[in-house]
């Protein structure tokens, strides 16, 4: 992996990776909160429809930024793991890989669910996104369940990710959290 001293020093993440990390964290939190709130609104009110749109825009933004993050990671690399047991290094690598997979799988399942329901996604109400499949009443409930299952899987892994970061910060005091802060 390439490491350029200007943006990425060997011991910590660069500013771009840090900004992308916290922006994606914020957008996932917002998409999740809105998702939970919107599905609980009874009937088909204008507010509910607006929340559905916002939810989709947030989710599509997560997808685009996840792609950017992955490209950035391949280009710039990541700082080497701090001194910790081998099983923790492996657990961290698996956890991060799963988070990347879910940053794609969660928005994509929502996107295809929306298409299966016959509702094309118009990003920010301006840019129509590709209609990659026809409305499909058979796939619709399957994709809905897939979206929900993947979302709650992601929630569990994010919780572990968060607890690990806090353990490194407050118990191990090894600077792992600080290298993801500006
Ligand atoms: C990181 C991205 C995303 C997160 C965290 C997320 C999260 C959620 C959550 C928590 C729910 C409520 C699930 C429940 O019933 O408990 C939901 C529902 C939904 N999501 Fe997403 N979502 C994301 C991306 C997307 C995208 C990109 C789309 C479409 C373009 C989408 C479309 C939907 C739809 C249509 C529902 C309503 C399901 C129903 O009919 O009950 N989501 N999402």
C-alpha cells in the first residue's frame, strides 16, 4: 500500500479518511433513526413520504461515500495495527471488512427494495437513479426483509466496533481512537 507523508503518516489516519469515517457514521445514524421513525408513522401521510425520500437520499449518500472510502483505502492504505494480541488484530480486520460489506449491502438492499416496490429513487428529488429492475411483487417482501435483517446486523457490528474503540481508549490507552480523530 502506498503511504504519502503529507496526507497519511504511518501512525494515524489522514484527514480525508477521518472526515469520511465520521461523515459516514453520521449519515448511517441519521438514516437509521429516520428509518425507524418513518416506518412507525401510520397510513400514507405526506410527512411519511417525505421521510422515505430523505431516508433514501441519506442511504444513497452512504453508498457513494462507502465507495469513495474503499477507493481511498486502497490508494492510501491504513496505518499499521498498534501493538495488540494477534486475535484482536484478526477480529479488527474481520470487523472492518464486514462493516465495508454492510455499507454496500444495506443501501443496495434498500435501493432494490424500493425498485421492487415500483418506486424509482430520485436523488435529492433531482437526479433519477438507474431503474435496474422492474416492480416485482414477489421479490418486494423478500428485499424488505433482507434490508431490515442487514440493517440490524450492521447495528450489532457497529455496537461491537464502538465498544472496541472505547476499550482501546479507556482501558488499553493505546491511542487507537485518537488516530481516527483530527
Ligand atoms: C446506511 C443506509 C441505510 C440504513 C442504515 C437504513 C436503515 C433502515 C431502517 C432502520 C429501516 C426501518 C426498518 C424497520 O422496519 O425496522 C429502513 C427501512 C426502509 N429503508 Fe432503509 N436504510 C438505509 C438505506 C436505504 C436506501 C438506500 C434505501 C432506498 C433507496 C432504503 C429504503 C428503505 C425503505 C423503502 C424502508 C421501508 C421499509 C418498509 O416498507 O417498512 N434504505 N431502513
